[in-house]
């Protein structure tokens, strides 16, 4: 038996303005903006919310947008989309490819904004079917981990009602038509670490008069690969990536320092602390072994928290998604190593549900190498790839997931 929320969601999304939403998506994709510079994107979303009848405010936390729709007594539900793009050179060949040099929507945030705009309009048009308050948020700077915290610090929940529940979703690789839920941990924590190795520079022809930080950095990079494989229990999940190593200016100059940038992915604070301690120990040891003039500088930078769904909320939303999108479309792949700042919006323990929407175009999926789903999943362009290009066929389903999730949490 179909629930009232599912029936209402199907009714409210039966006549979505798909063409107009696709046009909005193409426009957003053509004009990507980096974190905290999402002025045009924020303006487009604010325009959509005002036209739908929302009380709208811009500039929250820098470039954040919020729209409020009061509709009688009932819970307050927050729907969120992130808006920023990435410093990636697009290589999709799409007719609506990025027109901003060196910047691309390579993570689907343009699609997220489109989904949010469509859901806001559908719920506003069908307000006679539900009671409560909708708080629709366009969040900046998810990629840098700053946006959610900045919006909260700028008084999001003082200027607007504090929500009773948060809902969010993310585009992901995979054949179109699946929705990944996990009633608990769904995304990992992320921690950036910067290391500066100090040497003693000099001429490339006389290495004996120097302490070469490049060689020390190379040893350090290799040794760091043992942190996960030899210091973290096999039952735990963790990733350590060396994302950048920089040193020197010319072929025949031994530099005075080398810089290494790391990223950690962890699913518990205990594992994170253990990895940071190992990094400090290994860096100090390699510098000592090389005779570096002083200890390396180690700086812990941007961090993202774990994303842990409230089990009851997520099961409620997952159930209505399966009713609306079809049996077998909702899957639980378990937690992933990707990270989000969405949970920073859950100040004080607000329950939330966060899920994934698969978006790989059918032709790309079919052409991908591999005999089974997992092999193909590893072969298709992932988020942050210059080839990442979600299927326009996901515009309507992504609106339906937000609409049905909201209706499952609202009254009426």
C-alpha cells in the first residue's frame, strides 16, 4: 500500500517543468564558480525561490542563500544543496561545457542546485497537501569544508527557524535509477595535513655541502604508505593520500625546503588521532635520519566531519523513495570514504538523512569496461573527474527524491 507521502510526491511532481529545469542546469554548468565566489549561482537560486514565493535572503556566510516557506503548524524541514565548483579543466565535450577557464562543475553541485530549485517550486505549488515550514538552503564552499559552518556562524538559525530535520543528497557515479541510503555512517571524515621538510640548500654539483630536502621528502612519502597498511587494524577503514609534493626552482639547485600535502580519510576519531601521531613520528624520524637542520613543520588544515545519518529518519526517507522511484531502486552500499560538511548544519544534534543519486549516462555506463557492476563502477568517470557529466535524465528523479523526503517529514 502506497503511503500518503509517496502518493502526494507523485502528484506534485507529475508535471515538473523538466525542460526549464534542464535549461537551468545547463546554465549553471556553463558558469561554474569556486568556493565562496558563487555569486551568480546564488543569484540564480535566489531568483527561483522568490518566484516560488519563498522569503529569501542572500549573502549568508558569504554567498549562501536561504528561502523560507511557512505553511501552518508542523515541523521545520531543511533541504540543502551545495553550489561551488572545482578548479578542474573540463573535458566532457558537452555542448554546454564550462565557459570559465580552469573551473568545472565536476562534482554535480550544479545538478544539486537544479534539484533543489525544482523541489522548492513543487512543494510551494502543492502547499495545500502539507503543513509545516520549509527552509531551503543553497550552501557555498562545500569543497573547501567552510560553507556549512560559515552559514551557521552567520546566524542561519537565528534569522530562520531552527529545523527539526535536515535532508540532503549528492550525485554519484553508477547506472541511473539507484538511490543509496545508509541508516548510520555514510561518509567519512577528511583531514588535510601539510608538511614542510627543512634542508640546507646549495649547488647541484656539490650535494655533500647540503642537506637535500627532496630526498628526505621522497623517503617520507614512501614511508607514509605504511601508516594504513601497518599501523591501522584491518577491521578499520582509512586512506592516506599524498596529493602534492613541491620543491625547488631549477635543475641544478638543491632547495632549502620541500612541501608535502596529505589527505586522510577516517571513520573514527581514534583512527584519525593514531594516523596523525604516526605522521608526526615518521616525519620527525626521517628528518633526523637525514640530518635536517631542524624538525619538519606539520600543520593540520581543513577537516570534514563524519556524516552519520539518524537511523530512523533515514529509514523513513528511504522507504518513501522506494515507493516513489520503484522497488529495488534503494540500496545500502555502506559507508564511503568520501567526505562532506553537511553535518555541520546539524548543530546541537539535529537528525538528518543524506543519500546518493546515481547519475552516469546510459551510453557511458554501457561502454565502460567490466563484466559486473563493481568493475563498471570503477571504470566510469567519478566525481572530480574532468569527464564527470551527469545524465539529464536524473533531473526529474532528483527532484522527486527531495520532494518525497520532505513530505515524509512534514505534517499532513
